C-alpha cells in the first residue's frame, strides 16, 4: 500500500489511475459519447476521488461513480438522482450546507463527513467485477489510514459497500466477527482492534433509483441511519 502524506495527495493520485482496462475504456467512452441532456458539457471521465474534510469523523462508502453523474461532474454522487436523495438527507440532518449537489463548484460542503467508494471509476451497468473491486481496494485502505485519527463511524450504502468496508477495516487491523456480520438497512456492528479506536459500521440501503423509486428506501429511513451514525461519531 502506497503511503500518502495527506488526503489531497491521495485524491490527486486517484484521479490518475488507469489500472482497470475495462473501466478506463468505459468511463472515457461515456465521456466522449455523452448523454443528450449533457451534450454541451465537458465530462470528467476519470476516476472520482472522495469528498469531504480531512478530519472527518464519519465516512460514507458507496458503490462506484455513476456514468452520467460523478463521471460527468467529477464529484461523488453529484449530478444524478441518487445524489439528490443523499445530499437532501445529509442536509436534513445537518451534515451538508445545502440540500442539492449539481456540479463540483456549486458550493457544497460537508460537516465532519467524507464520502468515498470502493471503486472509483464508473463501471458498465453500475456493476464492477470482483477483480476491479480488489484492484481498487488499496485506495480505500489508504483513505482509512489517513482518516484513522478522527473517523469513528462508517456507513455503507448497499451490500457491496458493506462487504468492502468490512474487508478494508479488517485489513486495517480491526477484528471482524465470524461469521461476518450480515448487511441490512439500519443494522450496525461495533469493531475493535489492538491499538485502534473503536468504530461502528452502519448499513443503509443504497440510494439507487431502484430503491428510492420503489419506496424500499425512504428519506426518513435514510435520515434515521445518518442521524444514528452522526450521533455516534459525535457530530
């Protein structure tokens, strides 16, 4: 694992990654061909780094950038309907200064909270392969190392993020119970490790349109988990 002096250096390195040929080809093709609604925009078309302060007490782990969302705007969950739901909820519980996020320069800031993903490139059909997940895992591990002095709560959006979080935290030195804790909305597990501060991992259904349009995940459900995690993190 590469050592980075700070999160700014890590984020800069993330944006230059070309490790996964399938993801590189897809993200760049989407950026060239574009969606008609965004035909006049210049797409980011690169890996998307995390967003949030370097001393965050609360880390949210998603899945991967959306092809016409973060892959277009260059910021996690920015410019798509999933982000609309997430940032509205973050604002409702006091963790974001505004309820919308439409572009990387729209003034959004997060309070004590950082958002990242186990895969930093937009994948075809929103489905990274296990090999791509594993190839990208060192970025999350480095991020956890840099956040270690302050992060106390982690929330996964979906089962993919839950598995990635458990793996990364286990590699970081936390003891993961066996059998591994099962993902579910509103579930949480306390994790400890020798010489490490305790962390509580929370689960939430992903803010995908499939979940939010069907009512599987409502704003109230999402806000409840965010509040619980923020309270635990001391925010």
